[in-house]
């Protein structure tokens, strides 16, 4: 099972130097995949969660490709309706070629109603547009005269039933985000059942989970609070979650250190230390150094 990292390409602490250090840390610690998020217009609904500066994913990944040699590069997730599908197909194909075949294209429908309005895209049609764009992108990649031989994995994001179905019909993997372990157990079974019912191959299972290390174990099912998210708790709990996800069929898992407070982007060393702790405990051991 491959382990990736969600790199924070937004927030008051984001700048080229910090992004460079993120990439060096992720690759130096031996992780397999480096992924970034996507927003185009930082409207108030976006800024509340992911304030400016927000570095555009294709531009950022192209730059980071030149600063790394091994780690794969991806989007978690590119918002499909925001760009013409032929533009997305071209940028993805070029990035994949320039990086030596390292791109993973995660795509989703989006959620920021004000951002859709700013871009002149109908929010109510975002699901249908995503389906149309995914088909058009895959169709473009079959034109080898224009795009070459492209074998870019497409991960379909979204925790809904529609996202699961979209992954079965149009994706190489399903990429649900930040869930509990009971939900992921049920979702993995639901993914297999739906694919079998449609007579289609079961796509890969590639969840993105939180990474929040604690000194004491986190209660799995508290009486007066939310359930523990996968990846939340002691290092032993996190490693147990990763092991169970492997047994559930996950081919990749992406670790997400962002808890919703943009101020943490000013102090990325805290996230890097958590990643170093996980890396040191993985089997086989992954070792490396992080920037000072």
C-alpha cells in the first residue's frame, strides 16, 4: 500500500519556500505521493476554510516536479467543472510527461457555491458536468497523436453514493475524504457490491484520512462527541487504521494534517514532525531528514 501526503498549498503561511520544504520533507521521509488541493476564485466561502494565497495545482505541481525526483504528484482533488476538459487533459498530459509519468489526477465535483457563481458555472449541474468532463478527458487521452500514450490514474473524489458510482464507471480509484473507520469499512464493501452489481471491475480504493497524533488514545465512540476519524489518535491507533485500510483493499492512503485552522500553515514543522513519526514506524522503516 502506498502512502501519500496532502501538502498545504494555501493559507497565510504558504509561500514558495514553504512549498519547497513540504516537497523535500515528503520525498525525504520516503512517502510515495505528494498531493495538493484546488480552488480558482477565493470567494468568501472558500476563504473561510482555505484562505489566500492559494497556489494553483497544475502550476505548483509542475514546479515541484522539478524539485523532486521520485515522489508521485497529484491533486486531491481538482474540481472538474472549473476548467474546460480539453484544457485539463492537455495540462495533465504535459505535467505527466514533464514529471516522468508521476501524475495522479484526483477529480471531484466541488462544493463552493459562491466560487461556481464567480466562474459562471451552474452549481446545480456540477455532477453532470463532472461526468461529462471525465469522459471528455479520457477520450482526449486516447488521441495519441496529440497527447501521446497517457496512462494517468484518475481518482474520483466524493463521499456520496454518486461519487462512488462515478468512480466505478469513470475512475481508476475512489477517493473519499476524511471519514471514520466504521464508515470506511462500510464504504469499501459498498464499492465492491456496486461494481459487482454493474458487472464492472472494482476500482481502486484510495481514501484520504486525517493525521492528528495525540499522546493518549482517542475514544472510538464517545457518548457526547463525534466519532474518532481515521488517522486520529496515538501512533498505534494511526498504524492500526493504516493496516486495516490495507486489509480493506486500499491501494493508496493519503494523510491529511490540516484540521481546518489556516493559522497552522504558518507552523508547518508541526505537521512535518507528525509525518516523520508515522514514517519512522512504517514497515519497512522509512527514514529521512526534514528541513530546519
